[in-house]
């Protein structure tokens, strides 16, 4: 039996813990001199991305469902939280309407649409953050998996799903702020969002959510159900002949993953201060796949790492040479696909393993030249 | 003897090609039956129909003389107690040999049952017993991908037995095995008959002879003849369509 926290997970969680203490504490203690406030929000955002990557790795890495629409679940979670934040603004909006958000007043709406009811309650919004993406994943998965849609076809319809939602959310009539989305948030649970306390709190919450997500994903993937997911990924038809209803398993993991993505979105919205239909864009969903592939598919920790690495590089790159970012991202993806079949995590673990090989460093580098690394890959993949 | 499986006037065509043509076949409980026939005789389609992978255009497939198998999917047929071994051994390569057996063991197949499953002492003992039977105890912690072709065949037989099915559908079990292994497989299948019903699809005549059982000859989706191996192999039609080639 595999343990819940193996070394890989232990090291990552320890690192996450150190970050979670150092970044907010450094910011609060030095009043922003040592760790600027924007860094707290920025890293908090990376942690949300990491959770989203873990969610995708659950379905793609372990069950072979290549979802190109996971951004939709993330965005729905973000919108659910955004709706609560809008309601919290109350009469402090530009039009000072106590009930209606500004954009509704602007559109001359007289009353709150039914689907906005309840979002003034934080607990209700928190529930919806998981239930709405979960319900969409359930309905979508129910039809797709029962009809045995797999492979590229499934990827394409997930892509179509997120694109359709993007177009729908662009429309003002939908009641979600159209093009501009939801923004101008003031506070959450009475704490003003622009304060360092709120930033630190959100950062810690994101870290906790990531840790919880990783542990839940790990518990699922090391269970008997997790083994069956891998069976489905590798030989779906054979799994059916063993008596397992494949569609039920796929539906379960798809819904769990969508809910996890929803939580990531909900924590993302208050940290970036806006949620708009751009989050549904197909390109966003494809980027999630790149994070997971780059970090190391089917490793959970690798997915989280991949998200943080790519998101951080994006911040740096778009600052230095904005026009080259997409080329860099594409290049990165090609390099990983060609030379790092197990992703960055595989590279790190192989590197550590050869360092631990002790004095035989020369032998190791010689073996490398003999192409030992590619040989080791299938074995390692087997372990994962 | 009660009838385990009965096919009655089954038809199935693919794009106008009649893969199964008015096929009727009856297998008793505990019987060992060999099905032979040239390529394209409809052997695989027949197994697909029995296991719910393919729906027949017409005809009945009765399980235990009562249940209609044509309404049931693959997982449903497996849960009823129909185990299938494929021609090309398909084991789960990234899982260890032990896990392959463990996942096949007869147990609750539901999503939540497997999520909260903990391996019991009885299951552990059964896994070891099966690994000994298929002579893979040494390899139990190795990924199944590392096994030789013959070992994979054995592992798949072990997985099939782990399901403890009432009916075993075995497609060319001897393919890729050495002569000694082939004979051992024949012995194993013979020993399973009685407790299980076994249908073996095979090309290898020495193997079929070693099974020493009733033989059904399929041709163009239809039963050509049935009887002992000597009886069918002296039938001039059989010689013409199959053995003579």
C-alpha cells in the first residue's frame, strides 16, 4: 500500500508551508518593505493555478480524460465568488443601489435576477463555488461518458463547452456583467480586500486549499478506485470486461476535479480583483494542459509545480519582452515534450537520484550520454 | 444437466456483411467446449455478442435459460459471471502483477465501494493462491509491462480466475506459448471444467486435442457441425473449409 504522503508530497508540502509562513509574515511584519503587497497577491494567484493544475492532473494524468475546458470550471467558481463580492459592495457602488450591482443599474434592470438570490450569504456562495462547476461537470460527463465519447472527440467538445460559455457570459442579458465581468470588489467577510491582512488571509487560504486538494487527490489516486482510473486510462475496454462501469468512474473523477477547479477559481477572483468572460477562453484551458505536461503528468505535485513555474515565467517574461511570451511558452512545451517525458519533476528527481549516486558521478554522466535517461522513463512512468 | 448459455437464431451483420448468420448454440453448465473455425467465421463476434459488446440484429442469447444477455453491457455481463480472456493478452502494464490480480478479484464494483476499499486478509490469501497457480509469485511486485508474452497470458488467466466467473470465454489462450506451456494451459482449462463452464476458441489443433472435449465448428457465422474432434475432423465439409487449408 502506498502512503498518503510520500517523499515527493512531503517535500512539496514542506516547501509550501515555508512559503505560506514567510511571504505573508514578511509582508505584514515589514509593512510591505521586505515583501511588497503585490507579491503576496501574485503568489496567491499562482497557488490557485497550482490547485487548478492538480484538478486537471486528476482527470488527465490518472484517467486519460484530456479536458480542454477545465478553465470553465475554474471560471464558474470564480464567478460564484465574484457574485458574492458584488453583493457585499451593497450601497457603496457608483450608483449606490443597496440591492443591485452597478452593471444592473446601468442596464436599467429593476430587480435582482433569481440566480443572484442567496449570493449575499457567504456560506451560500461558498457552496455554489463547488456545486455549480460540479453540476455542469455531472451533466456534461453524464452524456459524454455514457455515449462513450473519448479521446480527441471528448477534448474537442470540452473545448466547445468552454467557448460556448465564454460567448454566453459576454452577453449583457446573461446577468453576469457581460464583457466587463464582475469587479470593483470592496471587501470579503467585512475585511477590506485592499488591506494586507486580507491579502495574507487569502494567501494562506489558497495554500491550505492547495494542500487539501493535493491530499484529497493523493488519497483518491492511491485507493483501489485510483488504480481503476489508471486501468481505464491504459485499457478502457478491458476494464469494462472486468465488470467496472467505466462511465461511473469517469463521471466521479470529472466531478471531483471540476469542484476542485471551482475552489481554485473562487480563491483567484478576490486576489486579482476581477472575473470576466476572458477566463473561459479556450486558450486558458490549453495553458492548464501545458502546466501539467510541463510539471509531470500523473504526479499531482508535478502539476502544481508546473503551474507555478509557467505562471511565474509568464509574469517575468511579459514584463521583459511581452511579445515573446507565447514563443517562449511554445518552446518550453516542445522542449518538455521532446526531452523531458516525465516533466520538470522527473528531471528534478532523476537529478537528485544521480547526485545521491555518490562518488560515481562520472559513471552517471557517462550513462547519461549512453541514453540511460530515456530508458529509465518507461519504468518511472510505470511507477507513477 | 442444465443449460448455461444458449444462442438461438442469432444474426448480426456489419455493413451488409453477415458476420453471424442464424447461429444457434447451446453449452451446458460445467461443460468444456472448443470452438474452431477459419478466420472470419464469426468467433470473435460471437464472443462480443455473449459479453454485450455487440448487440445482435435478431435472435436470443439466454443465460441460465432465463436472462436475456442482449440487453446487458460488458460490465453487466462480467458482473453476472462471464469472464473473457482476449487473444492478445491485455494486462494493466503500469500496475504490478499483484495489483492486476487484486483488481480482478470478485468484489463490489461500484465507485464508492472501491473508493473506500481496504484489502482484507482473505483477499491477500486469495491473491497469493492465484499467483502460485499461474506461477507468477516471484514477479508479484514487478510492473506487468516487464512480463514476457507467455507470462502475460498466464497473468490474464489468473485475472480471469480471480473474477471467479461461472462462464469463461477464452480466446486463443495458447497463442505465443511454448509447447510445454500450451499443454499446461490445456490441463488447467480441463481442471476448471465442472466447476466453471469453459468455452475456448482456438486454432491450434494439438491444443484442441489435448482439451479432449466437444468441438463446435463455425463457418460463415453458422455452426457447420458439432461433436468430438475425431468426428468433426472426418467431416468432408470441415476438411474443405478449414482443416484442408
